[in-house]
């Protein structure tokens, strides 16, 4: 995919922001805004890889991949670039792993308007430092993603949500079920997503006293807490208000924001040094003034 | 000779009995498992994070480079010290600090051996997924630094996917926690950046790893083929059919013959290639995959499909794969192991090219590799005493790396760049790409004291000068 137009657009030394579909927080207001190209370059199901513009809609990509029996572990909605830049997983993280595992190669435009490649096109690669990991979750402050190669996975033979029996403990389920894709818990009830061979799903459901349901519950609010997995057990005491916790992961969807977490000044200084090393003039996605 | 002042300061930092300067020991620590040699100034054995920090501070005070070292099994020269660097060895930091079975994670010190962790958590029904063939001897700190892989990383991912937090001593002596036990720590993924940094971003002193559930059902199969192409095409066809086996390994004829002579497992020594396939999971899915994989193999001309009938037979088949390195000693005394990745669909073409290259250079090659992710491991075997043989080995190796890159592949799938492939980096990355990597290194270690002259070719980093060690192949 040709990124020269995007790079040219990003020339100059004024502050810049980038917007995908605006579903994940979007651009910095009052700053010149650019977009990344969209479109799928190729899908290689037998390599389990896909190459597309960062501006491609996640849902369009998922539809195209489904046609060849593949899927990508990005949360639905918005653009691929936005999903990667924000780096937040969907509710399937227990099975899918974090978003950062998805990105194999990125071509991005840096603050100097240069096109930079990070990572490589193959499913396994340790050539050089892992700049891809750094880009995922960097909210466009180190470079603007232009074109990406992503890891895909085969669609499961079968997939089913369940609700657990009233008395069942989600933390026990986490240990007794094999590779559940998601366990959601609101402090009283647990929902479970199982995928794989239909006969295995049925046997697991019987053993775990699970009843099929059409959908998981809606998220109780816009906020997202990040807790150590073991901290979830104390959640009913800690969290006032409705929540939905991802058991085995540690993400809690909540109606109110997470209490302030302690910060490590040494890590913050290091992050600052990374930002300065990548974007010395600080023009990429500056904080709103 | 390293200055007495450095040695004295290190003795003050970790105690005289844990600082070594004897010629024998310096000789031992000037190399890793590659064919390269450097020069160690002094070797020290800290036991705590604070002692590592003190060693690093000594290095800084004397503007002397330092090299972190685990078990020294690296194959790319990553732990080879240059310019009489201070070698900081983690072998005495080998405690498993805690295991939280409910959260599926463990905290370990960097010197813990990979297999020791898996053995320790086995009674809990858990394991540490990255399983390099060297897992009996390599350290988890080394796994982190090289982002190591193994046969079972096809389905489970390499080390990076199994490390969630790292306590690191930076080159300026600061101790910093990267990542965390919670899933979305604030800010950039510095944990991710550190994994695979080959000792150039600091020294990991505590590591939080993810543990994986043991699979309820495991089936191991061995398929043999009359041509390497048939075997390689079977690999692509399995993946294209929507299956991701836990492991998908290939061995070619010479390798199978060497292994069979060594372990007598009844391997098909007349076949051009064999595939070792392992499927894991729940019983119905596993059974269905075994049937489909057998059928795909047959469609591609598989002679026999052997399915291990019990744990003993399964262990025997794996023993064949894992002892390949021991078995080759029966053919020639020395080996040079390469590591590149190509797209799976290019495996037949690149393997044939590898055979041609090796023939041209009048060498022998055994292929034993992670076919499922296209990760080639051509193993050149030779006798070092033969005059001129090293030149041929290096020339062939360089050509193998070139054809892999030309086929759309990458320089390394799991062994890293180190010194070995440092000067090949421009084959894959532009000066601008390399500058970004150098910028990342600069952010972690502005003075460039942590394991200098590795990974980045000269000119791409801030102030690193090219330096080719004695006997090194660059
Ligand atoms: C027979 C054989 C088979 C092998 N099979 C595989 C395989 O299947 N897959 C695979 O991926 N590799 C394999 N390897 C390579 C090697 O075992 C791995 O790279 C391993 O992870 C290195 O671990 P180590 O403890 O020996 O590290 P070392 O060789 O001691 O060091 C390797 C690098 O890590 C750095 N380092 C070590 N400890 C730390 C630390 N605490 N903090 C920061 N940096 C550190 C060093 O500076 C160096 O750059 C094999 C090697 C051999 C000899």
C-alpha cells in the first residue's frame, strides 16, 4: 500500500492528529487532522495473515476474513488503526489474548514525515527490537499507523454463550473449563463463551452446569478498570455500583471510573524518554490544551 | 586487562567470592553456544536485584560496558562480551518466587531454567508454554531477552505472549517495573519493547510469566513423505483447512536417519521427510483433527500415518525431535544452526534452494524445524579441523539467509540477531527503520553501556562503533 500521500500530508512541523472512525476517543480537537488509507491489500488464509490500511473498518475486515474462514482478534467497531493505537481488547481476551499479539508488521509515518517499517510479515519474527509492541496502545503519540500486517486465526467450528448455574463460582469455572474464551461475572451471575468442536462444548457445558443463552449481558458502563486477576475476588466489596468483570483477565467494565492507581515514577520517566526519542518535537497527537 | 579498580568495586558490590577474573573463567565466559568469541574483563554473580544494580552502577562509574548472561546457550552471540566487558551472570538468581495457580502466573528470578519452572508447576496442571529445544539448560531471563520460541509456540505464541511483567535494572542503575499483573497497565507497552531486546535495554531481575493449562487430551502423529515438497505442502494444507496444531515439526531424511541411529524409535529412514504433528485440546476436537490431518497427509502422498498409542510412544517420538542435536554428532563433530522464517507456502521452494546452496559449498545439511510457522533451522554439519571449512559454512549460511529474505521471510524466528546477523539487518530494514530501533535503545540506555555492538549495525545507533570480535563471523 502506497503511504507517500499520507507521509506528504504529514509534512511540516505543526501539531498533527489522526482520526479513524472516531469511535474510540478520536482526534485531538483544534489540531490539523489526517487519516490513514483504508482497504485490504491481501488475505492469506494459509499463512494466517492479512495486510490492510490502518483506516480499514474492523467490521469490514472481519467480514472479508470470515469469507475465507478466518478472524482477527480486534474488538469490533471503528478502524483497525484505532483499535491498535488504543490497544484495548474486547470481551474475548481470555481466549484471544491481548490486542498487541495481533500486529506482525506496521508501516507508520513518524513526526518527521518518514515512512518507517516495524516488525516483519511472517507469523514468527525476532529480527530487531519489537517496535510493534510499543506502537500498540501508544495512541498515535509515537507514529501514525499507515499499513499493517495482522495475525489471523481460523474461525471456530462452533461458538456458544452460556449462563452459569446460580450457585456456581466463576473462579472455579475458570480452572475447571478448558480454554474458555470469555467468563463475565457481575458479582452474582457468570456468563461463559465456549468455542470449538460442538460435542466438546456440550460436554463442557454439562460438566460446568451451563445453560445456553443468545448473547452476553450488555456492559454496565463506559469505564474500564484494570486489576490483577486475583483482585477480582474482592470486587464485590471494593466496587460500588454495577460491574461486569472479565474473570481470568482482570478487566472490569464499570459504571464509575477506576480509583487512581499508584504510579511508578521510573517507568514514567522511561516512557517520556521513549516519546522524546520517537517524536522529539512532540507534534503527534498532543494532549488537548 | 580490566582495571583493578573495576574489580575492587565489583567485589565491594557482590562480595569477593562472587567476582571471577581467572583466565580459565574468563575463557569460559567469552562465548555462548554460537561459534563466536569475545573477551570478558571480569565475571560477577549477583544474587539479588540490589546486587545487579550495584554491578551496573560500577559499570557506569567506570564507563565500562556490561553484558547480562543467563545460561550462555544463545546461538547468535548475544551474550558474547566484547572489549573486556563486565559479564553479569544470573545463574545464582534462580529462585521461583511465587506461583499463583488461580491467576495462572508465577514470579521467577531470571536464572530459573525454563524446564525447572514447568516441572515445578506440573502438579498444578500447568506449564510454561515457550519450550525451546534447549529448555533443560536455558534461563527464563535469556528466553525473555531473545523472545525465544519452541515447537509448541505455533498455537501458543513465543515468549512475549507469556511474560506480563518485568522488574528491570536499567543501565543507569534505576530499577523499574515494566508491565504489570493487571491487564492494561498505563502508557506504552515497555514490557513488550523489552522482550527481545537481547540484553541491550537493561537486565531483567524478576519476571512475571503466564502459565498455561495442560491440555486434557494430546495426540501425536508422525507422517512420512517421499518428497520434501509433499511434506511442506501438507503443512500449508493443514493450516489452510483451519487447524492450528499445538506443534507441526518437520525433519528431513538425513536428520531422521541420524536420529533413528541414535534412539531406535522405528522412524521411517527411507522417507524424504517426516512431519511430527501434535494436536491438543478436548477429546472430540482432537479426534476430529487427527482424522482430518491424516486425510490431508494421505492426499499429499503420506506413506504411513503413525499415531502414538500411549504416553511412552509419544515421548519416544518427541525424543526423536528433541535429540536431533545430539544425534548429529554421529555424522560430524561440529554444527552451525541457522534460523530464518519464510511464508509457509514458500517452504518447498526455499528448502530446495537450501539443498542446492549446501551442495554448492560441499557441505552437509540436516533440516529439523518448526514447519508450522515457516521457521527453518538448516543445521550445517562439518568438521572444524578441515582446512577452509568455516569459510564455506559462513558463505552457505549467508546465502541461506539471503534466499529466506528474498522469499518474503525474515532474518530470525527465535534465536535473535546478536552479533551473528547484526550486519544483515539492512537486508530487512531501511536506515529509517533502523533509526527507530536505535531510538528505542537510546531511550532505555542513552550511554549505550548495556551489551553494546549487538543487533544494530554500526551507523544506525547513537554512537555505537562497529567492532568485529576475533573469530566472529559477521
Ligand atoms: C541445542 C540448542 C537448542 C536450542 N533451541 C532453541 C529453540 O528451540 N528455540 C529458541 O528460541 N532458542 C533455542 N536455542 C537458543 C537459546 O537456548 C535461547 O536463545 C535461550 O533463550 C537463551 O537463554 P540463555 O539463558 O542461554 O541466554 P544467554 O545465551 O546467556 O543470553 C542470551 C541473550 O540474553 C541476554 N540476557 C540473558 N539474561 C538476561 C537478563 N536477565 N536480562 C536481560 N538480558 C539477558 C544476553 O545478554 C544475551 O543477549 C537453542 C540453543 C541450543 C544450544
